[in-house]
């Protein structure tokens, strides 16, 4: 998949910006605060309907404006050519358009343009709590499985209603149990499919992770991951469903006491290991950094193997923390990736040693104060 051009209006410090991209490598140079990250964040909006930088759309609108608009043209193998637009207005919210037609749901965009993001924030994947890793795997699988994304959305709705019932109901225990039963059935139905799909993908993903960590680290450490859920991880949906219903019965008293749903994939954990020690608790800063890098490169290769259209790869200011050896390994990986890549950086020197910026296959840009210029 390729984005051939991008248009921004009132998107952070880009008041009016239009850019034509190269089909392979696009390097975006600029000082901190110049607006280079904003460009690839705008691309992320057109792929995932949200920012990978900001927690809220309202923080993305230029301070002197009431709205932002993003438009981009894509071409690929499955959908040969199409336009995607994203608009946001204060007080009115966000809309996504494909070929000028609004999507009924923002989630319908997910997977249309597969994307992988590598940024300094990825250190949270290995160093912070389970929520970060659940978010990673959910975003990962949702881009390759629309059914998985729908199960996630349906599970969240059912859990929200069940939590409301647990918190607000004031009748007898028997009546509450009767009211909980249909929600238990829904949780088990959606949750079993979520757990089965996570198990399936993670079982395959392990080999990609091991290969990429060895390549990027140059070391013989063995990376591994362990999927922890309310039962023994399995790809058998019926087996998981039966165990889910049984566990809900077992934990009913605890959930009624706490007034919240405690059992389900929303509490799952993915534990990362290096040579049998838990990375989160015992890994050095360098090991955390390399593991997160290997995770995203493994995701890129997984997508490239599984999807008909190659993913777009977005790298935001990741070379500053890498030594010369890892920089060379990563640059070679980017060159080998047949899909389209966008790299932001403050220092252009490493790229010139590996790439020819001919204006056709590869292009280099400079950004200053929200203005982008093609460098010949």
C-alpha cells in the first residue's frame, strides 16, 4: 500500500501543507518542533482514525483554528486507488471519508491501509503495565482481522452494560444472577473468540520476534513471550467458552462484591522474556529498547507475509538512541522492505550513506515551522 500525496489543513503547525511522496523511502528532516512528526501522525490518522502521539483529537487542531482536515490518496493491490479524508471540528467530532463518502463507523477504516509505527513511546510496551501490551496486540490483530475488531467492540459494550448492572442493581441476589446470565453468555461468546485469536497470532508471532531480535541485537539472547489469560491459552473457541462460563460462576461473589467484571480478555497479560528472565522487571534500558524495536520489525514482517498489500512503515525519531551497528541493521531492513516507509530524523547523515535520493524511488524533505520542502 502506498500514500501518493497528503494534504493538511490546520493540523497542529501545518496550516496549509501539500506533499507528494516517493513510493519507497521518504526521509523527513527537521529540528524538534518543526512539524515532521505531524506529517506521519496525519498519515496514521488516515490509516487508524487516530493519532499515535496525542490522546485526544482536540489537541491536534491548530491553536488558532476550530477544525483540522487531512486528505490522502492511496493505491494498492486490493483497492487499486482510493482517497481517505479525516475531518475534526470542535464540538462536532470526527468523521472519516473514503472517496468522499462518510464511513458509518470509524472502525470500518481499520485494516484498509495497514500500518506499523515505530517511535520512542514504544518503550512503554516492555516497561509499563499490561494495558500497553493488550493495546499493541489488539491494534495488531484488528488490522488483519475485521472479525476480531468487531468482537473487541462487542465485548466492550457487553462488559460496560454488565459493569453498570453490577454497580447499580439493588435487588435480591437471585434476581441479579438472572439479570447477569445473558451478559455472561455474551462475554463468553465474544471473549472466547478474542482469546483464541490472540493465542493463534501470538503462537506464530513468536518466531518473527526471535528472528528480528537476533538480527537487530547481534546477540544470542533468546526472546520469548507468554500469553496469560483466565484459562490455559488455546485456539479452541468452544473450550475457552466453557471455561469462561465456569470461571464467571466461580468468581461471581467476588465480582458482586467489587461491582465490576473481573474475568475476561480485558485483563490479559503478555509477558516478555529474555533468556527466561522477565524483561519488564530485569531488563536493562538497552534491552528494552532493542526488544521494542524487534517487536515492531516483527510486526512489519508478519503483516508483509500475511496481507495482500504491504504495510506502510512509520518511524518517528528512532535513530538517535541507536549506535552505529544497530543503525546500519535498521537501515538495511528499511531498504529491504518493499513497501513504503516514512522516517523522521534530526540528522540526515546516516541516510545519505545508504540511500540515493533520486526523487523517484526515494525522496528527502526538510520541514521548518510547518513548511515542507523537497531536497534535491
